């Protein structure tokens, strides 16, 4: 079957609460930010999140994630 991806940009302000003592985004928070973007992309694609996550017989887990830190994020 055919799977089409849609272009999607997610903009978010990096907050001080996202950072560690050095003022850089704490590494675990990168994945939380990615999950926010994932949910926003579903909404942008017309998918109702409550239905998608609660009232479905199909489960689509995120089975693997990887982050490559090319440069630090600062607020």
C-alpha cells in the first residue's frame, strides 16, 4: 500500500524548565519535545488525538527513537 508523508514544521519556544544547570536543553527533554511535535503533526493531519490514542483497535507504538546532538539548544 501507499504511505504518503506530509511536510510538517513544528516551532516551539525552549523554556528554562527544559534546560539543565548549564542552560542547555536536558538530553531527555529532546524526546519530550519530539513527542509534542508528533502529536502536533497528527492534529495537523486531521487526526483527532483522543480517538487516535484511546478509541481504536489499532495501536501504533513508537518502537525506537534516536537523537543525534549536533549542537546544544538554548532558551
